[in-house]
C-alpha cells in the first residue's frame, strides 16, 4: 500500500504533459519490484483533465489551504451555516493558488478552467474528501449538486449567513444527495469486491481441480515406474543368470580343449 501511495503522488504531481510517460515508468518500476498487481492498477489510471490535475496539485502542494477548506465545510454539511464565511475564504484562497498553479505549468488560467476547478473543490468539500478516488488522484471534474452555492458570493451566500431556511434547504438537499452518492459508491465497491471474491473462488476451484488431476496422474505414473523398475530387476537377474551360464559353458569348453 505504501508503494501504491508513493506511486500515486509521483504520478499526479508531474506536469500533465508527462503523465503518460510517468505512468509507464512507475508501472515498470512496480513490476520490477515484484508488485505486478500494483503496476496493473497504476496502468488503469486515466490522464486527468487540466482542471482535475489542478485540484490534485492543490491537494499535494497546498495541503494547508486544502485542509482548511475541508474543515470549514464539515459543519456546513451538517446544516450549520455559521462557518460559511470561513468556507468562502478557503475557496477564495484556493482559487488564487489554482491560478498560480496553472500559470506556472504554462496552462491558461481562464475563467472557464477556474470555474471547473472551483466546482470540483466544492464537490470534494461537500463529500468530505475524494472518495471513491484516492486523495489527490482525480482524473475528471466533479459537479457538486448545489453545495457550491454556499461558497459563491451574492444572494445565496447572504441568505446562508443569515440562516435563511431556503439556504438551509440547499445544504440539506446537498447532504442527502452526497449521502446517496456515497451509498452508490459504496454499493459499487461492495459489488466489485463480491465479483473479485467470486472470481478468486472460481480460480481456486479450478486450481484445486487441476491439482487433483495432476496428483492422480503422478500416482499413476509412479505405479507405472514401480512396475517398470520391477521388470527391470527381473530382466537384470535373467541377464546375470545368462552370464553365469555362459561362463560355465566357456569353462567346460576350455577343459575339453586342454584334454585334447
């Protein structure tokens, strides 16, 4: 697991243009290190979009600001809107850092890209993390179902700060939607695990059957070997008897020749 985590960090912190080459290099490194399963998992990871890559960089390179966003979102997910100003401030700080990350990597920090970055950050905050993806390893953008309204300036945010019931309703609907998303992700993960367990059981049954057949074949060949060895011993005895008879006949012949 530690190797997986290190490989994920190495893969998702490289410049986006080097993602595919780095994925190939890390997979080969894991395979050479005796972990082919981790190599296969790594090879299945998709190249992120520019905005998803930017969110990943914020997680790995601006953890203080990222953790501040999650901390500020925690009470909001429970319907407590008193932390809304801190949440908006955390989003604002991450937007500034996202623009810097994009410019540093020679990507255009367009409004459209930054809007996708902010939407994904709001979705991660609403979910309380990256699940079902590993932290800092997003491949695509996420669309938050309404939670982002708490972080946007304007009437929605003003109502949230005053405790307006409609804003609370937005948060409540968002929390319910996120719970459904998490439940669906958990169900999918459970289904995946059940399928993997079923596949392992099938493979184990196949191997056990193959072992039984091989064992029967080995026992049959061992019996045949014993029979052949027995015949060989009988044949060797017959050969020795024949040699003794030959020597006796040769001795008698020599005696006759000396008598003549």
